[in-house]
């Protein structure tokens, strides 16, 4: 055998050996992936078997975008709005601070600029006397924006779906702003436009009180309807929200308001923090006949229902835990589809929390529970954020189209408003 034949032969042996090793590896990967350790699995694109480890791997790519966090009202109540006195790097009271947001794989959230309903005697039957509500709402927006600005390495104000995504890609927590109740508009659609200019991207149509625009579901059963859903003025508000690109949020609304609004809105809608009534029967949760209005069919609209963690909306007293919250997620997914469910914890706005979901660091525990129930990484990514982003993109497109078509701003006045008379000049 000459040198050339010798080297051809050894090359053959090497290649046959390598091929055998390759085939053996392939067979192993296809048939015995369950034998791989959780340390190796992510390197070849597999999820760890341990659902908690799997949750963390998925959430690196698909962090949580929470529909409703009440940090600004905590700052109002505990710090009199003084943002300079707040240290979000340290352990904060209640449920939210930067270290726990990072531990919980949070990629973004709506900062709720919440102001409570006025007492009936303060605002009168026509909702016209509570003159402090717009002021306090502006203060809540100020708290949110100033806290976002105070921690530029952590937070980034986001006003579009693209801005949410670029904040997340940059390692920041995308910070959106929502208003929790149209009573905060002071009966004025002009105020809506100015809130929009300050970055507000959803308005919940009601809080626990009826207002000039729509009926609330109240807090306890038995609230007496005022408009039987939306008022005529409320319909005009939705027209303007669609034109601007402000999401219509149906949490807290009555069933009549929700079913009328989801049909009327040209843009997809949200429930920023609501769970499923079939799982726990309280007025604040969404009933199946409303969930059935979500979808692409005739008479349906796109939406995302972001599940609330408030124990009193999750389960009977003492029974709210991770499994019960997962039951709400799965029920909404079963009735409306997995593309229509999200997370809207209400952290900092609730006085107690479900067992195992004590604060913003615990979202991975909920994700692990759903993985153990068979949710795959795409389902999870929808739940944690991409369902909300799709809905935001839908609303942005509707606004763009309406503006391109020359739709004029709404200047309707609340008919019970005592000021702004037309005068002969
Ligand atoms: Zn709420």
C-alpha cells in the first residue's frame, strides 16, 4: 500500500466513525431527549424538564408585560407623591420594586394612574362637581413619568408596541401608562386628548362607579344600571379613543358596557386586570357570554383578558393560590382562545395576594404551573406579552387608518355640563 492509499483508507475510517457518532447522537436526541440534564437541554434548544427552570428560560425571551400595576397610587398614599423620597432599588412596601421586577422577569407594565371615584355627595347626580379628579390624575401621571425618568437604566417610557419591544430588546422595563376609569376625564373628551399627549394608552371605561360615559359593574353584586351600558357620550368617547389609539379597557365595567363596547370599538380592546366569572362568580370577573364575543368571527372583536390576582376575585376566602390563578388563565384560554389571555396582576393595588404569587418576583411560578399543565413556549409567550402587543398593534393600525381617512377629533360636550354655554358675541 502506498502512502496515498494509506491516507485514503484512514480518511474513510475517520469519516465512517464520525458518521456513526453523528447518527448515534441524532438517535439519542430524537429518542432520549428526556435523559438530557437540565443544564445541557437549553444549549440544544430544548426546555429544561423542571417547569420552574423552563419558565425562566422562556421568560428570558418572553418577559411579562403586566396590564395593571398600581405603584403610582402607593406613591401618592405613602409618599405624598414625592418621587425624590422613593427608593425603588430598595425593598418597597407591598409588591413592586426594581430588584423584584428583575427577579420576576418583567419586560414591561402599565403604570396605573388611578384616582378613586368621588363620593356621591361630592360629585352630585350628574358627576359634575368632583373638580379635583383631573388634578389628581395629572399628579398620578406625574408620579409615573417622574419615577420612570428617575431610573433610566431600568425603565423606559413606551407609547407604542414598537417602543415596548425596543425597550425590552434594550434590557429595559417598558413603561406604559393607563387611566383607571373615565370619571378621571372630568366629563371631557378634550382631557382624553391631553392625557394621550402625556403618554396614556388605555382608559378603563369605569372604575367601581358609574360615570357620564358608561356603567360600572360596581364592587358587590346588585349595582343598579344607569345607562344600561354606554351612554351616547360614551359611544363618542370610544370613537375618539379609536381615532387616537387609546385602548378601550373593559375591566370594572358592567356586562352591558363590555358587550356594547367590544362591538362598537373598531380597535381591539383589553381587560387590563380581570379574571373569569365561571371560575369565581363575582361581578368584577368576565362572564363566558362576554368572553364569547372575543375572536375574529362575525360580531366579534380581538381582545386580551389580562388575569387579575386579587384574592377576592380569584377564589373563595383563603383559597387563592397559583393553581386557582392558573385556572382563570386556562378558562379564558378555553372559551376565548390562548391568543386572548394575558396577565394584569393589580400588584400594589391589592392588600393581599394569592399564596405563591406574593409580588412581582413570582410570575415565573405561575408560568411554571402552566408549563406543568402542558402550555408550550408559544402559548406562554402569548400570555406573558405577545397577545397584548398584537392588540396594541391592532389599535395603532385602526388609529392610523382613521386619521389617514381624515376622521375629525370629537368635540361633543357632556350634555349635563353647566359651563361652556354658547353665547352670542
Ligand atoms: Zn382596578
